[in-house]
């Protein structure tokens, strides 16, 4: 007998940004009844499941999945203060639904990485120094000196699965989950973020968490930022390029290192190649020109396009013989909710006259 999974009701409700009170009102029940169902103290009937599925836009089978949910990550994530708790809960719930869907796909596929997995290194092993940890990861992956050609590819080659989806806000770029329960490390990336330099820094930041932060700490965000800067712009490779710095040269360095002008200026200051006064001058100039939100030049659009998730999905449709509908049934999702994340092609209609 397949039983109702209260956890799936909880994650579905949060993914739609609906409170228990709102759900109770829509279903013409009391909040106490909703709470009891969601905590497993009351088992709903089939009619309730059908109504719930319509209201929250899931298939009834979604609420019968035997999966268990992961706890929310530690509250030290890199998000902006304007992001509300409800929005953050919605984003986490959407990511959890994607994690469960990916877990279903991985049951049929043995995913082989072409590079060694990212090492786990506690900052205390290096006396709190982060740059040597970034160098150790580059060495483990045998990355050449200088700019990394494609950060997403380097991470996916090591078995890290990057999952882009629309967070519904630009107040957070991404977050990650470590490898656990037969799942690879996951990086959830906000598909609203289009600037490739920002994507590269976000990916490197989340890589820093995967490498260094099995145990959360209040300093983890600052450490991940330092890791990202050192991973993308190693001191021994970039320091000499800060001589004779100007805005025009910063633009040239951006195109070479594929990082933002602001990150390059910050790196110069952190490596003591720029005074605090000089740093303040460049910050003022960037603000005056309106470059803080949109820099004057962009790097190539051909890099930082995650491919591993698409290959995982396509393996099921092209090689294992699953239809998109069958995968939707497996996930308990409607096809329209899968289209943004997975490579689904709708049949094109041709007008006949």
C-alpha cells in the first residue's frame, strides 16, 4: 500500500510560496487540520490528495513518493538581506524537488567523472589560509596556470552537478549541497544571472563551500569569497599584471581572466597592489559610470553553460527509452514545470493554408 508522504506536501506548499493558512483557506479546512496532515498525525483521503495536487500544480503521485527531505542549509549563505524568509524557503523547496528528481534519474545511470573529485580540506589544515587550498584544488584537477577556460566544465568533469533554475529573484546567485546519500555534490545556480563573470565567481564560491565547509561556520562566506578569488586569479599569475593599473587596463584584465572588473580591483587591493585610497577611487569611478550593475564589456557567451544535467536527462530519453511523460510521472511533476530545467522540446505546429 502506497502511503501519503507528509514531507512531500510540505515541500510542495513551500515551493509554491503558500502558507499553511492560505492552503487551509483554499481547501476549506482549518489550519489545525493542515498542520496535522503536514506533520503526519492525520492521513488524508484520496479526494484531499487530488484537490491538493490541483491547487499546488503537482501530480497526485508526487505526494506518494517515499523520498525524505534534506534539512535546510546553515544560515550563512551568500544572499542579500532583502531576500525574505518566505522567498528563501520557496527557493530551497524548489531545489529540493529538483534534487529528488535528479536522484530518480541517477538510479538508472552510473555517472563517471573524468577528473578526481574535489578534495575536502578544512581551512584549519592550512592554518586558516585559503589561497593554498584553492591552489590544491587547481593542482588536483591539473588545471593550467592562468585563467580557467570554463569553470562549469572543470567542476562537472569532477562530478559536481550544476542545476540552473529560475530563483524568481536576483537577490541570490546560487547555493550548494555536499555529496551525500549516493548523490553527487550539487550546485544550484540562478538562471536569472546572465553575466558570465558573475556566474564564474558564483560557481567558484560554491566550489569553495564544497571543498572547505562540511561543517558550517560564521566565517564560511568570507572564506568562500577568498577561495573564489584565489581559484580564478592565482596570486603568482596575476600580481605582476597590476602594474600601471587604469580603468582601461582593468577592462583588458577582465577579458583575460574572465572575472568582473570589480573582482579584479578587489583582488589588487587584497594582494596589496593597490592602496585603500586607490581602491576607493576605482569604486567611485565604477559607480559614476553605472558599471556596478552592468559593466561596459562582457565575456564570451560560449562558456559556463552546464551540460551534465542535460546529458543525464537525455540519456533516459535517447538511450533508455523513457518518454518525457514517463519521466514526468516518475517525478510527480507536470511537463511545463520541467521545461526550464530539463532539455524538453515541444513539437512545433506548422500552419497549413
